[in-house]
């Protein structure tokens, strides 16, 4: 049997051409994906058929929510504007 006819060789060859084997997503990647789908469901958006504006909305809400959940700053908060001394 020729090595090129061996099914395992064919799979290995295809994987090498594609950059390697598939790796399972990490727990963090799965958590982000779950958050993404939860936000899509919350706002009734089917991402695959959504408009670019709706996709951008979902992407941004997911990004900001994820950052907030992990204590990262994404932008100045509204409270920082409300506390500023603005004299009339």
C-alpha cells in the first residue's frame, strides 16, 4: 500500500496544508461565544442575516459587556462626565 493511499496520511496531509489540526476552543473562548449568542437572542438578532448596522451593534455590545465582566475599561463612563464640575 502506497503511503499516499493510506487514509491517515491523506488526513495528515490535508491538516498540514490547512495549518494544523483543529483545536478545541478554550473555556474563555466558549464563554465569549455563549455571551455573543445570548446577546443575539436578547435583541432578537439573527447574526448571519443581520444588516451591517445590527452586526456592528451586536459586536460592540458583546465587546463592551465582555470587557465590563472582566474589569477592563473600554471608554470613559457616563459617571465621569456627570461628576465633572460644570459651572453655569
